[in-house]
């Protein structure tokens, strides 16, 4: 049987199918998020099933996570992304003690115990300045794609100081920096450093390694370096960092199934 | 107890009200269905969930009719005293006079929430230069300017010094607007030096004797001002009697907290507990009625606890709550997410501790005032929180920041670190503005995650115990 995890995030929906017993991945997919969250999730779910030669009858349990989790009607239950990312990361990197997840509209830091259980967590809750949204705004303002940010940042000699705590005002700052002739590479490096600094602030004084980086922002080149510099520690990007929450949800679906049938 | 305990909506309360009436419920003169308060503009009530007992109805009606009581007191010729910032000391004195009615203008901070911003009090504060970079207690300024809520007091008394910076600024602005304030000073509490005599304060804290003497002298000035206003003397005998009555309130609350936070099933929702606890600091402008309201609530909770009945699932995660919330709905939200409140620290623990009755009464009040969590260090506060977390068996700590409140920016991390170090339980900080509707989804995620974490750790601990 198959167990499914659906991560209905703020920017994208992710579906992960795993074998209920072996926990091996049997299918996965990703689509942009939209207004009709349930419809989009259902559509993606069916597409992933079909592309893997499965039908709804093969699915024994579904767990939804992410901001839109309560809108996914087909799910048997919902579990927060904090727990799901922890489970997903522990499955992939069992020795991990810290998860940094930076998504489209929030960022979180999850501390794990030796068994991969959540010990504690913190989330940004003031604005989008520590999230992927900041990078999107920056890329748009600089007229480049997200994939170009890392390359630009790598060429920075003197990262710009971004002082604002708010994305809207930061955009104004970027405009000002451009007007002053600051190079795009220094602006990008400054923005990435500002995001990393907010993560460090959220983490408090202790970040226990190994540190695993997840979420869509983990795929933006340059961010891992910025985080490593800010934390003063090595940071590992999770395999397929966008899918970790969905993977954790699928594993938890499998666990629930086992408990229900035990 | 006439019905199985549960949390119900305002609409359901209308039905419940009829049922209770048919069952012979007797109400005080301020009684009536809860929904009538919505017609007065308290729109938020329509979104809350309430305890379904007659005792809870009385508590809510008592709270929501305070403005009426104040206007009646004014009409009856009583002197109205606004006791500001000080939490639970000056009201004890004020209620020793037959012709003085005290109230807590700071309580206006809930007006923007309860009226869902329709009162405009925050906008008035904005226009006076006290904008959202200050604590929502700035709504008090708007309430004074519009005069739409409480009667303008005959006297305003406010503590200053080691209190809240925001409140001091707001009160100074109020003073400048033509509302004279009688200021009294509270020093930053410190431990006695080696060569200094120390005094034990409520809650087990210590302070130098010289600080207690200083606060006592300040309270002596307050007493003299109140005597002049009331036209009567306040001798030690009368003050001691007032302290004894205040201690009855505190004793009821101590029992209520102990039962509500330790019973196997939660016998009273967090929202009603919050309101009950707030009565300790201001008596809702009627001390004898406060005692009666709390007495009835305590009886209800005793019956429920003894019968093993509760308003939430037995497996609810046990959460210790730090700081009061500007939006009352968030208390409901924690319970909707599977949590229950097991312990609180709403910045006035000193008003819940018994006032000493074995020392001269003014000294007793001085000791009480110096035990104010805000008068001491954040470490002191964190230590008290840890002690109460252990006492009530909480599994996680939730710190709700008050936006703009300067103390919140500083103390959250200190409390988190001390709790993590001493107890190794999860701590979550959230920020709660007066109306949280637009951010309820993000708040829900945080609260659900805290509940999941606490429950997961509980299972792990139980597993370890079993295997051990």
C-alpha cells in the first residue's frame, strides 16, 4: 500500500508517495499554489498517482501539512509543517539536530533530539524579511531570476548593509542602493546576509550541529553560504529540500496506519 | 452544576440561558443573556467560545457591566479613583473607604479587541503621538479623550519608576492632556547587599529593608491623598480589614488556579480563568461582588474536578501561558488546537500571592508592591515561571508578546533560556495584536506545533518510563 504526504505550502504544493512498509519513495510531484487550494492539491495528487501507475485505491493514508493543510479535504488528518519537516529530515539525515526551513512566507528553526523528535522550535512571525518572499522581491527589483542570485552574490566584494526589518521598506532601500550605484551583486549578497542574520536571531544562542537546510529557499544558490557565514557552522542542504515536509507527512501517514492496524 | 461542562458559542449561550432560567437560575441585578453585550458594540463576543455554567455567565456579566457600575457609583456620589499601572496594591487601600470606587483604566487595552476596533480609541492615541510602536494599552488614552467608556475619575494614581516604560510615557501624555496624576515611585527591586537587612516578599523574593521602607513611605503618601479625597481617615485597623478582604479574593483564586491547572481534565476554560485572575488586581469595581462571583465559580470548578469532568479532552497538552493577550480569542485558539492552560504568569503574580497579615498593613502592601514581576529582573520572573511550571506540571511554555510593549522585546528570550535550561521543555513565543483575525492561520500553526511537540515528548517520556 501507499501512504501519501501533501505539503500545501504558501507558494507550491508538494505530493510525496511512499511505500507504507519500506518507506521508499514511489512517486512525487510539485505544482504552484493558487486560490483553489483543495482543487490544486487534488489535481496534483491524481497526476502523481497516475504517473506512477497507481489509483486512489492504492493509497491507505494521507496526511496534509503546510499553511494550506486544512484546505486539503482528501487528507485523513493534518499535522503541522514543523513536525513534518522534523520527521522528513530525520529520515534523510538521521544525525541532524537542527532543521532550518525557509519557505515562501515563513522561516523556522526546529531543534531535534537524538531520536529525531522536535525538542523546540521558533518561527519568524513579524514580516517576510526572513523568507523566500524577500528573495523574490529582490530578484524582481534587480530584474534577474531567482536562479541568478547565487551567481551574483558570489561576485560580491562588499555586501550592502540592508537595515530594514520589513520587505516593503527593504525594497525601497534596494531602490536607494541602486540609485547610489551599488552593484547588484553587493545588493544580493546583502539581502542574503540579512535573511541569514534573521535566522540566527531567531535561533538564539544555541544551534546544535548537524544543521540541515530545507524549503524552497535552500535551492537558491548563495543562501547556504550566507547561512554558514552567519552561523559559523557547516550547513547541509537536504536532498530535494522542497519535498522534506511532504516526505515527513507521508512517513507520519504510514506511522498512523501502522498504529491503527496494530 | 446543572449541565455537562463544555465550551459553547454566544448563540448557544442564548439557548443555554433559557435552559438555566427554566432550571431556576437566580441572577444578580447585572445579569442577563450574554448576547446583549454585542448590541452594545462588543462585537468580539460573537466569535468567542465560553464556559456553559451559570457561574461563568455571572463572571462575564460582572466584567461586562463594570462601566455601568462606575457610572452608578458616580451618580451615587462616590469618588472615582483610577489606579494605574500598579497591579493590586492601591485598590486594596481604596476599597477601605466606603465612598471610594476604584478601577483600573489600563483595562481599556481590551476595548479595541472586544469592540473589534470600532471604538476608535487606538486612532485617538495615534493622533496624540502614541502610535503602534507603543503597547495597546494606549487605548486607555483614547478612552479618556472620548469619555465613551468609564467616567473621568476624580483622582488618578499611577506608579512610576521600575514599571512599564510604555505605560509611563502614555500616562505622562495623559497628564499633559489635563488629567492630573498622583505619581508614586516603585524602585527596581534588587537583592540586599551583604551588609543590608533583607525582607522576604510574597512569592519568596527578597529585597533590602530600605527599599521596603521607601515603598511604604510612598504608599503613605498615596494613603494621605486618598484620605483627603474621601474625607475620612484610614487607620491600621481598617486597612487590615481591607487586606483581609483582598486576601479572600486571592485565596479563592489560589484554590481556583490549583484546581483548574492540576485537575486531570480541565474544569474551566482558559478565557474564564484569565478573567477570574484579572479580578485580583482591580475587583472589577466591586470587591464584595468579586468575592461572591469567585466563590460561585470555585464551587462549580470543585464539583467538576471531583466528578472528573472537564471542558477539554483528557489528553490536552498542558501549556503554561506567559503574559496576557490583547485578543481574547487566542485563548480559545489554544484550546481548539488541543492545548489547555496549566499555569499562568500574566505579570501580576504578586497580586495573586497573599498579602502578609503578620506585619503592619502598610508595610505588608509595600512588600506586595515590591514583589511585582515588572519591578524586578526578567531572571526573577523566569525563576518564578519555572517554579510554577513544575508546580502545575506544564509540558510547554507559551510566551505571548504584546506588540509595542518594550518589556516583551527583552524578557521573552531570557524566559526561554531559563526555562530551557532548568526544565528542558519547549517554549514558543507568539505576538498577539488586539485583533488577530488576519493572522489566525499562522497563529494556529504555531499553537498546533507546540501541542504536537508537547504530546510527542509526553509519549517519548511515557515510553521511557515503561521501558525503564
